[in-house]
């Protein structure tokens, strides 16, 4: 038995199909998506106060969703060192703010290098304490999604890739088979 739809129902079904296809296309992830999400987290983190802080974009569980496996592992190692040594890790500032503290006003996130071969560059520009700040993100496609693979802060005219800073050796740590003495 074949079911016939009334012309009005056919039109509504066709319109829903077109809208669904349009929404699917609009929802396709692009290289700036994880950067936008990281700044949404950063803004929530800056606005929060109280006993239960919002985890930073580079902390679990956010880093595993937003960052490449390699960059997430470097941040996890830095966090482990801080826990074991009771000292600041290799990264002494918030890479999303390009400083130890700040705020995020008038955020603009743009793709500054068109995606090619699973790589792209995204720039976040904003004002922090009334000063212009620009942070660049090297993006990589990993597991079918765009991920942050490096964060480049520019301080006094010099670039500081976070990946390079986090890759520096530590004095101690279980990951080095050299326990830290507290």
C-alpha cells in the first residue's frame, strides 16, 4: 500500500528538508570553532567567582575537546608538574589572554590562513584592559574535527609559541622518572 501526501504536506516536507540541509551546512565546523569555544570558556572563567572555578580551556576536560592530542598532552604534563612540584609550570601566563590576567572585550575571531591540507591559522583579536591583544592559533584537522595545535602569543614584538614553551624540560616529575621534592 502506497501512502499519498496532500500537496500542502508535500510542500511542508520539502521545505523542512531544505531547511535541514541548510542548517547542516551552516553547522559544519570550521577552523575558528574551537577558538570561539575556548574564548567562551575564558569569558565564563573570568566572570566566575566562588568555590567551584570554571576550568580553563587548557585544563581537563576542555583541552581534550579543543586541542590536538599533542598540545593537550603538553598542557597535561605541565599541570602534572605543577601538582607534583608545587610550583608554576613552564607556562607562566594565560595563553588565551597573552598575559597573567586580563579581560576579553570586542572579541573578533577570524580565519587568517585558508584551510589547506588540514592546517589553518586563526587569529583572535580583542581588547584587554583597554589595550589591543592579538593571539594566533595554529589549527589542525584531527579525528575529523578542527583542533588548536599551537597558540602564538606576541610580546614586545617577539612570538612565543606555547607548544615550544611547554616542550621545555622540567627539573623533576613522575613523567621524567625523577620525583619532585616538596
